[in-house]
């Protein structure tokens, strides 16, 4: 729940990056009574991007608390299941059903919604709460001790605190975790795009994607995969290819756009209909996945600069929690800094943020990276074991809830529940109960 209390003492924040994470932080900190300026290097036209965001229950609950439930239900698509398919034949090989009984217990559903719409709504509520968002404002230097933020224009800003929401290859991460290695680029590149469903309906072999239940389809191939789902009231289909490509040609960000025919991807492992589907796309964004172990810190030693979202973590692109972690971080910061009584407490609250978020980031990395490996196994013993487990999942998916095997449900859902049931504000409340009286 959004902490409605306003801080007794107001700080100034500069958020570097007008991303989903950055705007979410601007909203919660402005609501908590602080002065927030967001610096975005782009022109603010993110609202046109229709590629889908997966909003799991831990994220949806927060967005609902922020008053966005009506928007989610209006433009989003509620997920019904994850369906695993053989890439070459399209045969259904496994299903994880999002049983209403489980989702009700989680107090929220998993939704697919367009990135641009979510970005636009967060921009609106952040500005309404008092945040200032400056576009075409590229940050070129940060002094973490002062702190001072320098723009390409030469302008300098001196806030009390700086938040890095500028992604995995942004300037703020390099300031905060400068001693860390550069990470290891994965052998696969993620290519994200979206396709109007009116085009998909014209292909008989692809009609199943737009009719019936709104599944998250994952087509499994040897060492790679394609996954996708509906978004924006079923008007668009988000398609994500996780396939081999020359990693030197691509960046770990969302800055570059290509036409499908310019990428020369080898999609021979996939059914011809999937190749046709990809070729319906107008523009494709490649993202390199650079694998890091969770960082030893997400706050600079001087406690004036901290990281959120992709800047703070290394989860696979376009996956379950690619966006939820930034939303959780925003909820955490808003709750913590709504309790600020004087300037001297700021360092303690920044430290609290790191103590609260680090275990969650580590758990999420292990879970997400494990699932990423699961859907990109090369043919062999691990793949055979995976497929055998998916076959059991498919058989159980045909059963009613009351008939499903309890042990099977526990095995399938144990990690999902641990991830989906996390409550960011509750984590702050728990920390405050333990340590707040000492401040």
C-alpha cells in the first residue's frame, strides 16, 4: 500500500532516467513530500511503444494501490497460463495454469500491458504529485560525494540524493559499483517487437495466438526460444526472440531499432509460421543480456547515490520481473522516506533501502536466471528432464483444481509464490518495527 504519510523534512532528489523505474520513484517520493527532478536523455516519446510489459502480482498490487487498477483492466490482458510449445511443430508440451484459487490468494493477477501506456500513466501521476520531468537532459558526470549531477549542457544540479534509473549500462551504475567486473555477455540476444493482431488473424496457422485464452506462449528450440503474449486489449501481440546473434553488434539497452529483414537472424529451428510472424513486425529492439552476479552494493559508499530497476540488477530482458523490481524499489523508497523527520536520518534510510532490497534482488536474480536457462537448454539430458517435467505439467493442467495433485502444485508454484507474494511496503514496515525506534 502507498504510504500516505508525508515526511516532516523535505529532501531534493534527482532521478537519472525517465524509465518506468524512474517515474515510479518520482511519484512515490513526491507523494512523500520531497522535491523530485527526473532527467531523461530522450524526448519523452516512449508512450508510443506497444511492446508488452508482464506485470506479475507483486507489481500489480502496487500499481493498484497507486490508483492504476482501472487503467490496467482497460488496456491490459489478464494472463491465464504459461504454455510451452515445441518450436518446430508448435505442439503443446507443457502448461502452467494460473489457477484462480492461487491468484486470489496472491490478491492480484498477472497482467500484460503495453509499455507505452504504463509509462504514460506513471508520467501523469508523477507530475500530478509534483515531480518535474526534464527531457533531452543527458547526464555526463556525477560526483557522488557532493552529490553533483552535470548535464551535457554544462548545467549542474546539487540535490540531496541521486537515484540511478538509467538502466544496466547507464552512468549511475558505473559510479556506484565501479569496482565490479563488466559481466559476461550471454550467448543469446533478446529481440523485442510487437505486431498488430489484425495482421496475425490473416494467417490461419497463427489464429490460435489471438483467439481463446490469453496465454504466454513459449516455443522451445535447441538452445534458444521465442515467447510472446497479447497486450492492449488484444490489439497487439508482443513477440520476444531469444536467439543466437553476434553479441558485439548489440547493446544492453533499448536505444537501437531495426527492421526484421536487416537482422539476418537464423530462425531455421522454428516453425515457418513463427518466421512469418516475426516478419510482420515493423521495428525490432535488440537487447544484450550481460550476466552479473548480484552486486555487493546498490548504494555508493557516501550514501548519496543509489540504484533502482535495471541499474540495480541483472535479470534477463523482457522476463517476468524485468519491470516489477523497479516498481518494488519505488514503493520501498516512498515508504521509507515518508518517515524522514530530519536531514540527519537520510543516510540511515538509504542504508535501510539497501538492506531491504539486496536479499530480494539476489533471490530474483537466481529465480529469473534459472527460468531463462530452463527455456534455452540445448538438446541433451537437461532438456530431456525439462520436457519430462513439462509433460507431467500438461497432464495436470487437464485436471480441475480439486483433482490436481497437491504435491505437484506445490512443486510448480513454490518459487512462483515466493516471488509473486512479496510485499515491498510490508518489508519496509518490518524493518521499521525492528529499527525505527532507534532513529
